[in-house]
C-alpha cells in the first residue's frame, strides 16, 4: 500500500517543460503513485532508480511510464568499477550490462554511472580511475548496441573514499573523452559541482564535445547530517546559485531535462503531493 495516493487536482498549471522529477525525491511514492502524481502535475519526465524499478518489474514499469506519456530522463545507477580483483571487475561488468538492458527497456536517455570508491585498504586514486576506464572499454560498446548512453557522474570529494573517485567534471571528461560522445557523456549535478572554480570552463568543454548527458539539481545545506548522503537540501534552502548553474549548462548547449534529485528524510516523511507542489514551485523560483 502506498503512503499517499495522488489525485488529479495536484497543482495549478503544468510543471515547467524541462522539469524532471527524480524518483528518490519522493521515494514514499510507489511507482504507480509516481506516474499518477507526475501526470496530474503535468510533469513530462522522471528519473528512475534500479532497485524500485526491479521491485515493481522492469517491463511493468516501462509499460505504465510510457503509457502515461512520461519520458525517462535517466536511470540510476550503474558503475562501481574500481574493484582491483578480477572477480570484482567481472561482477561489476555483468551488473552494468544488466543495467544497460534495463535502461534500454525503459527508454531511458542516460544510464548514470557512479564510478565507485577506493577498495578496502587501497589509497591509489589514480589506479582506481584507471580501472574505471578499463571497464568502460568493455561496457561502452555494449551500451551503444542497446541504444543507451552512459553518463559519468562526478561526486563531491567527500565521497571519494567510499562512493566515487571521480570528483570533478574535468576528471569525468578525461574518462568520457576516451570514447565516442554518443556512447559516453557526463552528468552535471549542482550538488556535487557547485564549489569548483573550474566548473564554467569544464561545462564549456563538455558542451563543445557534446558530452552533457544529464543535468541534476539539489541544494547544499549545512550542517551536513551524520552519514552525509541524505543531506541534500530542498531547492532554495542552501548555498547554491541553482539558476546560474542551469544557465551555465544552457550556455554550453544543453537543452535537455533538468532533474530534481533530493535525498532528504524530511521530504520522505511528508505527503507526496505536497512535496511535488513545493518542488515545482521552488524550481520555478530558483532554477527556471
């Protein structure tokens, strides 16, 4: 049973044309609730996550999402390529091949890759990044054959040890540019990149190469919670100039969806309809 059941009277007027709702922003909604709520609000695109999609069924998800006229702006996540042992590398490659197949069935524009942190006891960041390129060498052609584009997402440096040794957009581009642009791009998430003085130049570089696969937004609020991961803020509550970030991406040539991806227990404890109304209003005020 879902926590809240959306009704058609959700918001006045449709959501902005480029607005996309990442599923984790309102994770209390089941997939049918997500589809119903987004349809009622005039949302045209959703970002999906593999675990809830597989729980509901990939084929069933594809059917209800496409049947509602929704576009899948991204599927999260693939990646975790940094294992140093052959068995770990083979396992990562097999899981990512499945992720590509899921993205293809869903019609997702992009499979988001979170590259992985340092293996236990390892302190070699350069070596870990090199292993990412090795796996991409096998995965990129597979994804291309399935009509799926891979998007390397750099994460804030505080995640380098355990989640992602790719910390800047420049590092992500260094990896992506080893492959054709139609196979491998980058994901620009304001939460992870807002602090970097090289961001304007790196976004221009990404745009010139046709590498911007996805743009995501959430705000940076302090103090960060214990565990850090669930500390993303509602749009407008933190330190990021979100409109300036979106404008930089636009100036680099990006014209795709802007996906709101917020992980926050406070939002998950609230009524989903109320959260979506608020997110859309904040997007208009701070991003559009």
